[in-house]
C-alpha cells in the first residue's frame, strides 16, 4: 500500500436537511449528505493534491457503506476503516435559517459506531506507517471515553513515529461541557504541533482571551509550545453573507491573508476545509502558502451544498490570482 501524507481520524455522519428553508416540523422530504470534521478535512487535502486516509469505525449496513463510498469518491483511502456488525451511523439534522432566524443543528449520534471504538481495534503503527501528518479534532474526543483513548493512543504513536500532529479544537457544547473539554484537552496540547481554532473556542475551552487576534495566537503558541496556530475569522453580515479570513502564527511571525466576502450556500464544513487547505500548503510549501490556500479553498467550499468540499485546485489558484467573479467560459 502506498504511504499517505495525511491520516485523519474521526466520525463520518449522515446529514439530513429539509429543503427550501423548511423547519424539521414542516419537512416532507430530507436532503442527505455525508460529512464529519476529519473526513471534510481529508477530502479538501486530497482534492488539492495530498494523499490521504480516513480512519473511522462504521457499521456494515447501507449508511456505513454510503459514508465510505463518499470518501472514496473524492480519492480518500478507506482501507483502515473498522467495520462492525453492531452500532449505527451518527445522524444530524440541519435546519437552514434566514435572518433573523439562525441555522440550527439537532444531533442524533448517541451510540454511534465510532463512539464505541476500543483502542485495540486500531493498529496505529500500521495505520501511521510512512505517513507525514496525523489529524483529529475536539469533536472526536467529545464522543466517548473510548474515542478519547483512541485519540490519545493515535497521537502518542504518531509522535513516536515523528509525524506532524494536527488538531482542530472544534468545541461542541451539545457534546460535552466546557469543564470536561478543558480537563481533557489541556494536557493533550503537549503533543500537538498545529492547532486550528476560533477565538470563541479558545475562550470556552482554555479560558484564554487575548486583547486582539495576534496576541491570542501568540499566547497559544507560548502556553502550549505549538509549532503553529491558525485562527479562522468570520464576520456575520447576515445568515447568508459573511466576511471570511484567518491568521496564523508560528511563534516568530504573524501571517495574514485575503479577506473574502462570501455569498454562502452552505457554511458547514468551512472550518474543516480551512484546515485541509492549510495542511496542504504547510506540507507542500510554507506558512504563507498554507494560510493563503486555507482561506481560499474554504471560501470556495462554502459556495456548494453539503459538508464536503467540491472545489478544485485550479479554482483555488484562480481565486488566489484575483479571479472568480466572471463566468468561466
């Protein structure tokens, strides 16, 4: 088996959404999509040019196969998926809002296959062999004690093999409390190289509030001895119009990039696409390339329906060169 640049570990979910801005109570049909933070990240990195593998646990039923098939459709390797005859695929329901009604999420993911994972089901030395980077997120650590142990072991084995360890803080209040997240994630940061987050999540999980974004990034580098931190910045002009950008810091220098005004189609997965773009740029270039690709590809990702990113590398390069508003004939 060819070695992979990026190994991503987390949950694949089925998303169900009422069409035409209906509420769930009004729904007579539901649109189905596949997503999940780490899968979304792997898809973006794969579409830009990295070789990626997604590690998860799925039931041997049509929904489990649907999730794996969607990963493979984007070129992501699924050979390390753990298949089980028990458990279920996690679901979530997405209601799309419009000013002044916010979009909302309803989870139905208790007892999902990944939440009952045990460390002995994952052969981390074999999974990580020859890879360059291991990525996971705070969503996975919030799912269960078993998932937390699997994350800890994956990070430990990745560090032993000299891999870059990437982590998206991704705090979800519907999955665990701030106190639970802080107690588990604070010591975990000792083994993290690249941290992806938002200002809000840093305050909720670590209780850190910088006087401005550069100070916040620098404080995180100093506190946790990270190689780099990247922070996404979203200004909500309305439910469907945003300004979108990000910053990064490597402990010596602050990096900034373009700000794009987004006409949103679907913002879910935007932060994951940012992470995938950053990892592509970081592993194939430098910090500035990483941030530029992160902002551009995640901007494009939010203009198509679904969690997964359908932007091409050529579209990203064209956007970075200043194009994107005219019809491509």
